[in-house]
């Protein structure tokens, strides 16, 4: 599989798909790894497209107001960061691995992020997922509006039936069938000891 023409958009879309589709017990680890494509890349390549929504509007991006402790600006004054600054500060924390997990019972509940200016964020896994999804959808435009959700068992069954019907319709009815040996384990792996 290759990347489409717009590498940044495609990389973010694929990374977001990984985050949304993964259902294993390493979801927290995967999420932190995926922040490269969902925070670092947007900050480095699409920074001007990130809105400057004020601190009080972060909840519409999935972050509760109490989850972020404001830091200091470049002049040493305490201030509440806007959305663009939050992305930059989270990016800095990820890129310099100033990230620490915190537990919720016997599982990872989320991560704390910090930067050298005193910025601190303690975000639950759900907040992080919601935030990076909102950000990716905003930056990705229409291509991100319909990120496919995980299929239900019934949807999977319908999709595979349609695929089988399409394949059957495209096959030459006179095409020879594969032998039992050709589709057996021994036949498939005969070149491998």
C-alpha cells in the first residue's frame, strides 16, 4: 500500500484509523506512539491551520478545563494557552518524551504531559483520543469526516458476502479450480522448511 499525494493528510488519516480500530490491551501504548502522526506532524506541517480557539473553548475539542494547568509565556508571565499553543506544548512533551502514564484502577487511565515552561496536562485516554480525532478531522477536512468505524459482525458479514459475490461475478466460469493440495498448508508452504 502506498501513500496518496498528500503524505501529511494520509499519514494522519491512517494513524487515526489505527487508534480507532485497535481493540487490544496495548491501547495506551499505541495511542502514545500514534501521537507522532496526530500531534507532532500537524504541529510541524500544518501549524497555521490549527485554530487559535481560546482556553475556555478546549472542551469542544474534548479536553476538560481542569485537565490543563496553564504555564508561562515566553516572557515568564502565567497565561492560559489557546488551542494552537496547547498543540505545540503537547507536541513538545511528546517529542521530548515528557510523558508519564497514570493509572485508573488496574489499567492506564491516561497520560500527564509537561514542558519546560510549566505547562502541565493530565489527560485521560478518552480525552486524548477525542482531542486528536477532532484535531485530525479539522485539519484533514472532508477526507476525515467519514473515517470508517469498526464494522459490526453483521456489517462484516454483509461486506464479505458482497465481496464474494463480486469476485464470483468477475471469475471466468471456465477457469480451473485449485486442487486441494494447492490450498493446503503443505502446498502453500512447500518452499519453506
